[in-house]
């Protein structure tokens, strides 16, 4: 049956599938420790599900196996040497850096639909069965399941990492009330490398395999509500949605693969946009241009907050008067939180700041 499942999964755009059992007890102490250290920040939903996170059969009663799947997401048109291009973008103060995974269609929708299609194919073969689909879902220990089922080991940056596909892939799971033999676990291949730990702009990887989400730019730009902590504003650079640094530096990502689906192709020029172009979007334009994209989930206020921080960083580097003008032009209509970020941004170049 696994051979058939693999064939269907490939047709549906998945790069690999595996099977994990439901006993994740060995992962419980690490999870409890991570939560106790408050490394999850304000992501209260991470703690809310308690032991259900490490016990799939408690989360979805009747679950006997978990079918795990990974899907490569690099945009199909991405050039060779894409890592170098991403580093160049990060070094260009006026450019906008959006995580590679978020430049196309919302992966939650794509993966959910494809995992459901996989379940439907299986049901067509063996008859109805109980199942539930998850992707990037808080109650599920995705990386643990991926590692146990052989999709990839947990890298020191805490993401799943594969010898065949690096780490630029999404994960999804199908909890099923069917008993499948588990596939072999992945072996770890980080060795003595610590490039991801060293490159992290905010020192968020506090130890190998341990991420303090409160310091991570992905968390800060996407999950974190309210003001951006002052101590991290400069380190954000021009990253306005997510951060890829720890993956860009990872030697295994020379094996990262392009998506087979068109869904993750770049939309609305997000791979080339400048900060000023994106700052010019009003709320209606933001909603229109991010329709069907994961970026829409953060809402216009967080989008503007992130852009204001990045523009402040660009202003510090370039002293460009056009940045001051653009920031000032949106101040009056902005929310109090965004106004505070605009004011902070303007003070990054005191000579040119109207506040000076
Ligand atoms: S995503 Fe960025 S901020 Fe977060 S751990 Fe990786 S390099 Fe650090
Ligand atoms: S950069 Fe090095 S240590 Fe970090 S995940 Fe990749 S191989 Fe592992």
C-alpha cells in the first residue's frame, strides 16, 4: 500500500511521504522544557494543547498511524545561485525581503487540499476510514513526526532537513485510524556545523536544536502582535515577512528543490519589490494583492509595522529623503502602534528627520 501511496503523493506534488507511529513520548521532556523556558513567546496556542501535542491518539482519538508528507516550495522560476541573490537582497537596504516560502499561494490551503486528495485516493482503494489533515498546525509536533518517519532530521535550527531536499519544504500530516508499518527514521547529518547558529541576526538559536521564538525574526514579523521590541529593530534589517538566513547558510540547501506545482511561484513581484513600493500600498491594496497569500494573515497593521522598521533601517543606511517623505505621508492615517514605529524610523536619521 505504501508504494501506491507514494505514487499518488508524487502525482499530487509531494516530494516524499513516510509513516510514523503515535508514541512520541520521547519528545515530551524537550517540549515541556521549551515551554517552561517561555521560548514560545506569545504563541499561547503552543502550550494550550498540553500532552495532546506529543500524543496524536489523544489529539484525534482512534489514530493508529500518521502519514507524513513534505512538499518542496522553491518557486519554479528561481535562478541557479538563488542563495547568493537572497543574500544580495538582504544587503540592499531599499529592497524588501519576504521569506521564499511566502511569495506564492498560501501553503496551508495547498497542502490541506492535496493531503485531502491523498486521503480520498486511499479511500477509493480501501474504502472509508477515519482521518484528519494537519499542516503547520500548533497541536502537531511536525518536525518530530517528520524525523521519525524519515522525511528529514531536526537541524540545529530546529527545522526538518533532508539530504535530498535541504529544508525548503513544507510539512503536512494525515492522522489515520489505520495501522501502517512505520518507515525508517532519518539520521542526523549536521555534524560539527553551526553555521545557522552563527548567522542568526538576533541570536535566536540559543543552543543547538533550541530556538527562542521570542528572538526569531520569523516569529517577530509574523506571529508577534503589538510593538516590535526595540532591541530587535535594527537586526530585522529589511526582513518584512519571515527570515530565511538560517536556511540560506545551510550547506544542505544546495540540494533544495523547486516546487513541482505552480502555486508557489512568486506573486505580485514579491521577489523584486522595494520597501517603498510596498509601503505605498493602502489597506485595500494590501488586501487585494495578498489575496490567497499567507501574508494576508498578519493584517495591514503588522505589515505596516514591519515595513516601518525596515524603512527606518534603510534610512539609517542611506539617509534617503524619499524614505522620510514616504514615512511622513502615512503617519496621520496610521494606527497608534504604526505611528510609533514611523516615529522610530524617522529618528534613525536625525539630520533629515522632521522630528529633529
Ligand atoms: S529564522 Fe532568522 S531569526 Fe529565526 S532562527 Fe533563523 S536566522 Fe534566526
Ligand atoms: S546550518 Fe549546519 S548546523 Fe544548521 S541545520 Fe544546516 S547543517 Fe545543521
